[in-house]
C-alpha cells in the first residue's frame, strides 16, 4: 500500500485549501476551497484541476469558509460523484455560503457585462446558484468524535477545531499490513480562550501532521477588545460620523455583536445594522446550534445578544441603500470581511471618501484583497470599476481573530508527545510558515513547507 499527498492549494498561501490523499487508487480530497486574494492565485480557480474530479472518491470538509469549501460546486459540476463528509453545522453553513458565493459570482459577472469593465466577453461566473444547489445533494453530516468509514481500510473522525461554528480537525486512520497509520489535519484552529467558540480539542498521536500556519509568525496582541471598540465608538461620536465594519458572516459578525452588547450595558447604545442576508441566516444557526459554541441560551449572555433592541437586521436591498443616507451615530456591519464582494462594497463606495466616518477591519486580510489595500494605507481603491478615494479613518482591531496565534499553534501541536514522522505547514503565507517551522524544528520535528502542486510519499509499501 502506498500513501501520498498532493497539494492542490493552501500551500504557501492561506486560500484554496485542497489536499489530495491517495491510498493506492483511492482518492480523498481534504477541503475543496477557492483561491482568493492576489490575481495570480484567483486565476488558479479557472485552471483545470490536476486530477479528474470523477476519480476523487470523497471529500472531507473541515469547515464551511469559502477558502475551504468554495470549489465544491465546480468539482461537482465537472464530474465528482462521491460524498462530501462534514459536521452537521458545517453542512448547513455550506448551504448558505455556497449559494451566496454563486449568487455573488453571477451578480458580478452580470454587472461587469453591463458596465463593460471585464476583459472577458462575456464575463461568466465560475459556477451558478443551480450548480451550488445541486452540489449540496452530495453532503453527508457526521457528529463530532464519532468515527466513520470511507473505505474498508480508512476510518475518519472529526474533532473540535474551535475556528467557526462546526469547524473540525480531521483524524484519518489507515489500516495497513504494518499496523494503523494516523494522519491528522488541523483544519483552521481557533484561539484557545475565545469568548464565542469552544476551544480546539487536543490532537491525537499522529504519524503525519498537517497544521495551519496563518499566524505562524504572530502573537495576538494582549489588548482589551471591549475598551478598544468603546474608544472607537466615542471617536465616531466626536467626529459625528458612522462606523462601517466589514465582517465575515460566520463567527466574526456574531463576535462583534457580543462585544457591542457588552459595551452597551455601560454606555448609551446606538443602532447597529447587520446588513448581510448571509450573516443574518448564520446568526440563526448560532441560535440553533448552541451546544457548538459558548453562548448557550442559558448562559450569562445567551441568544438575547443577537436579539438585542439595538440590533437591526437588514434583509432588503432597498433598505440597505437607505443606510448610505445615515450621517452619524450608527454602526453598519456588512460582508465580506476582506471587502472582496457583497453589500460592504456599496457602503465602502459611499463611506471611504468621508473624513468623519470610520472603517474598522476585524479579521485577517490576505495580500491582494481590497481590504488589505485599504488597511495598508492606499490612497484609493477600485470599487465597481471606479477609483474611490480613501479619506475615512481606517482602523484594524487585532484580537478578534478566529485563528490561533503562534504560541497557541505550538501548544496545540505539543500534545502530540512523539514527534510525527512528517509535519507539513499549510494555510499560511510563506513568511508566517517559516517562523513556525523554526520553532517546531527546535523541538526536533521534521517540518516541511510544501509548494503548490508538490507531491510527497507519506508511506510506501505498508
């Protein structure tokens, strides 16, 4: 039996996660994400997959974020006929995120065709809403910590990763003539003591380990997030402006609402508009799946955070446009968190030129994204094919990350007492992975930072 891995994404980058495990002639794809950020990465989404989708036997999905799940409709459209295994919350989140991803692509292609700013004629989406909807038929949900078989010789177990609702790490047990070989994928790991999601569960012993390195070179600042956000609200009041928060619909929007709820227990509240149909749907799932996060209905906070009187959910496009007329004392939370698409673009189009307004970023901004350009101090950014000047006050609030920092990554890995035969650092820009590699090498580990499309033999003749 020969066991190999090919890196189809998430190698020296934080997007496009796809790891192809081959056990003889059985093919398992761990995650199936879209590339985001730099154009050279995004163009890979249009490339032919290095393996025929029909030959992939199943997909193991760690969580629903688009950089891990967003390629699924295209995989299915191009002939994949297997099952997509994930946790129950991930299945429901994927339905929301994938259909939204398809809808945004259709709308962007249509807008580009009407405005004529695309180099392609006509501009087309990667996949349609119909493609995404049909792919959902392949999903099969599993409980945490309950092993299941995907092959006579391969057993899978999902365990908590603490990143977003339903996020999992994956344990693969492969039964060979020389005993059981264990491969562990961290997936995206959350912080150990975040207020919203449960902490990542310690990993089991592993022969081969794949660990994310998003913040492999970084420590999250020890800041009082509540105080920092309160200061920005007061600053906004003094400037007589509004605060616009580009926020991921899954996890980040709910965490921001949590902190605003805490702040407004001590100061006068102001209206908070959640202007993202996807974030609204996701918030309902957080209420539905209370056992998967810390804000259970009988906790100190509970679901009334999401139903607070200052929170206004904006579902209609016409009401979203009306928010652009509000001059001051309002907070607008909208997606996407990287400012790459969605309703946030309309708010940034109208708010970035305003000196009195504040734009607050709350999450990771990959190189090449519009959000990264704004946060880096660009004087103008292109939105809807037009150059928009950046005169608003730009802030980045550290500490709200849904990713573990360097110390937390090392601590998580340290629970594997006997060093793995091989450790791969994935889902991180190269400079982040290099620093984490140095720390793990210091423990005597055999650490590799794989490149895009590289192939490695994990076990041979076992």
